C-alpha cells in the first residue's frame, strides 16, 4: 500500500536511525551502554542539526530484548517527532511485538512499506529470519519490490532493508548478511529508476556507488563495529545518524553525523553480544 505525501520540486528530507537496541527496563544496557540514553543524544543532535524532516526511517534492531515494552519506550522517545516514522525489522526484532509496541493512538510510527513523497518512492523490505542473525529476502519480498519498481517507473526509488546485501570486508559480519544478496542485487541492477539503497545492521558507515545507485549503511545510535576484521570487535567511535536529501532530479545527497563523544560506559573488550 502506498502512502502519498504530496508532490513538489523540493528535495525530500529524511533522517535515518538504526540499531537502537532498546530494552524493556530502563536499566538495560548493551556492552555497558545505556542505549535509550545514547539514542536520546543522537536524536537531539539530529533535530538540532537537521530540523524536522519529511519522514524518519528506523532500519531495524529497534529492540534488543524483543519485548513489546521496549518498542513502547521508543514511541515515547520520539513523541515529538513531528513527521511520520517508518520502520522495518532487524534480527533483534520480532514482528508481532514490534507492531504491538510501535503502533497505536498518538504514535508517530506507520506501517506503510511503499511511501510516495515528492518525486520519490521509498520501499521498505523485510529481511528478518526470526531466530537467526543473518537475513533473507523471501520470494514475496522480491515480488513486492519488483512490483513497486515496475508499477511506479515515474518515481525515483530508494530501497531500504536491515541486513547488508554486499560484503563489508569483515569475515564474521559477512556471514550474517542477506543470504540471497546476489539475487536481490540482480533485481536492483535491472531497475532503471533506482537511485539509493540503504541498510543498517553493520554498525558502521558505508558509502559506495553501484551503477546508477548509491549504497549506504549507517552507524548505530549506540555501539559501533570495527571495520574489516576477521572477528567481532568494537570500534571506539561515537554514535550517529544519517541525513538524506532526495532531489526532484533523482540526485541523492547524504551525510553521516555523530555525537562528539563515544557512548558512555562502552566495554571495548567485549567479544560479542
């Protein structure tokens, strides 16, 4: 189902937050980090730097403990969003609890997976395999993607998912990306209107072009992973978010922004979580 948000020639302004890892309890921490507090700092920075966007994207792992209450805490954290928030699941999320916790009266979160705004369509895909860390785009997801791309050729397209479909150069991380990434990329490479591909999961910045479209990954709002390592490692980089401007002429301008300090309490020696 498409949600139309009007049409004009100004850029579409988007804020992306990813891998927030909220807990049910206020005392919940991930590798020593109070994830809700860390998100609050990133969210405040984003609003100060970018203002209110046309929409927000939450690209998975909103929760860490898969509880309905953790999603309700996120709703409270963005109660002043001032624009719709769209979401998709990550490997730490559960679909049922996510929908129950994020949706409801007064919540800024919306269920649309095809958003029509300005000269653009934004397509949200579900790569979650419940109970697994890696992801996969099932046949229904690929059919949905192809349908959106084919039926809306007049709109430029940005496709979003949680898991990474290309190798990041880290052995441990590349084992938990999209299982059928090559099949997915084949669909994208044959889409004349695709201009951007966006994901989370990797807890690091990634910007690279692939043909006519820009591929982007974004740091977590809490902890960051070391790049290009064989084994799991924590990178002492600050939390961040990504702003994106989608031009009426199909151009994509984007930048990752970070807070000025590493998340408080970060346990750098951790071998996993």
